[in-house]
C-alpha cells in the first residue's frame, strides 16, 4: 500500500499555527488546567495549615502567627513561578502535539477537496509520525478501488463503442457516456 511517505525533510511545516483556532483552544485548555491545578495546590496548602501556628523572626522580633498566613507569600510566589515555567513548557509541548493533529487534518482537507473534484489519481499524503496514518491508508485504498472500478467501467464503455453492429443513436449515447466519465474523473 502506498501511503506516499515522503523522505525525511521533504514535507516541512512552514507555519507555527496550521489551524490557529483549533491549536489556540487546544493550548488554552491545557494552560487553564495548569492554572486550576496551581490554585488547588495553594488552596490545599492553606487549608491544611490553617489550624497550625508558626514562629518566625521578622525585623528582629519573634512573631507567632497562623501558618497559612505566614507562608502565604512564599506559597503564592512559588506556585506563580512554577506555573509560569511549566506553562511555557506546556505551550511548547501542546503546540507540537497539535501540529501532529492539525497538520494531517489540513492535508486531509486539501487532498479530499482534490479527490472530490474527481481526481482519482490523487492520494492522501501525511508526514511519517503524524496522527491518522491508518486512516490515510484506508482512504487511499478506497480511492484506488474507485479508480479501478471507474477505469473498468470506462474500458467496458469503450469496448462497447467499438462494436460494429450498433446503431448510430446507441453509438452517440456511448460517446456521451465516455465524455461524462472523462469530464467527471481524472483517471
């Protein structure tokens, strides 16, 4: 089966965002999960330290205060810094992952548009390692089957037109049928 795998380096994405709307929503969902998990972490830390006391020195004075109040700034700064750093990593990783999804979908749409115009020579090609390779293989098998079936019909119509014992009216109908096949399909 010809998946039309391209040699490494032959298909390169030229744009950071292939499907900007899809990829932006995809990334934002993961960023929201990250920020919610940071908020939950802060909330749980403060909740579990609410009934404890902490002693500390502030400006040379011994201070005894509620632990959750004492550690709140450090917990907020730590969570904020961690969330921002992990957020940048999440953006990069989800962008790369979304390329593996949006790229093949972009190719599918482009190739299927050509096929829907009757080009049965076209094949769906995606990069090695992208998602949906099995779907591309199945669709290419379907296209090859359609190509073969329509080619067989065209061969039969042509052979029928070669018969000498046909009326002119019948021969004209066969010519028209052959024109329709050639107009609607690229074989």
